[in-house]
């Protein structure tokens, strides 16, 4: 749950301030240097591959507090109440330290953590939906990424590049979605013209590239929905790739 809170907060920061390396986030050069060192270490550890390239994802948890505090004017439209946000953040930080020491959270702490995390996700979804002129009831897909370092957002123009794969390759997709009412989410990946169709509760997909996916501009559909909602609540985006014969 703490990882969910942390990743959601990072996504909010990226949405508001951006994700490129040249964004200073109004922090010290020393802090950014530490992030770069962690990213370089991760790259070396994985033989030159980075599943996550965005520098903010190499920030320590407490660094996120600094970013929000230093840029509060930009974040006020998402979090509304400054004192409330920092009280909740500090609670989560204490829970994180407790777990890092090898201790367990009490039942009441787990419930509080769950509530704080749901509140943060809801604030993000409401902000995103209002920006898109939608209401506060529908699921959103924030990002799709693969094990080749390609990233797609809801608007595919954010990343026009396509990965190139070959038949027989093992491929991984990670879908980041959020529902404003924190309902159970079901995920799906499928290919219109072929046999690939996977539906599951996990947001991480692993499958092998097959011959029926061969093409210069192969399209897969990525979908997220809440099967237990009282109304149709789903979102999908199209991702494109080039698949070569073996």
C-alpha cells in the first residue's frame, strides 16, 4: 500500500511539473545528483536496461515531501489543503519507517494507510478528470510501459515511438490505472486480428510475441475496467509496435 501511495504521488508530481531530466523541481543540485547516481547504478545492475527511465522514480520517499513543499502553489489545485496533505504524508512516512525496521503495522494503522492512499488516488483522478472535462466517476489509465523502455500515455502523441520486436521475444507490459472510487480493477490486453487476448486482475502482463503479431504497425488494445461497478466504467488506449519475423 505504501508503494501505491508513493507511486501515485510521483505520478502527480510528474503530471504537474514534468518528467524530463532538465526539470529542477525547485530542489538542490545535490539531491538531483543522488537521483542520477541511483538511476545509473540501476542501469549498470541490469546490464544497461532501465524499466523506469524517469528520474523522479529514483527519488527517496522523503524527497517527495520537499518537492511538494517547494512547489506548493503548483500542487494546491490537486491537494487543496496544505496542512491536510502534509499531515497525511507524515503519517505514511512513519508507517514506512516502521516497516523498514522490520515491524508490522497495527490493524488501525493499516486502515488509516488504506484511507490515506485512497484519498490521494481520488484527488489525482478528480483533478485529471476535471482537466479532461469529465466527471469524477470514471477510471483513468495513467500510463502503459514495457520492458523495452517504451511508455504510452492516454494521449498516444506523448510518445510517437514504437518498439521493435521479433517473433519469439518475451514481452512485458505494465498498466497504471486509477479508479476514483477505488474499486477493483480488471485489466486486458488484446490484438484485434490475432489470437492474443489476456484478461486478468494483475496489471503486469507477460507474453511471448507470436507470428500472428507480425507487422510494421501492429496495434494492441490495452483496457482497464471495474467489473463490479453499477455502470460501464472502462478506459482503453491503443499501443503500436513493429513485429519482425523470426
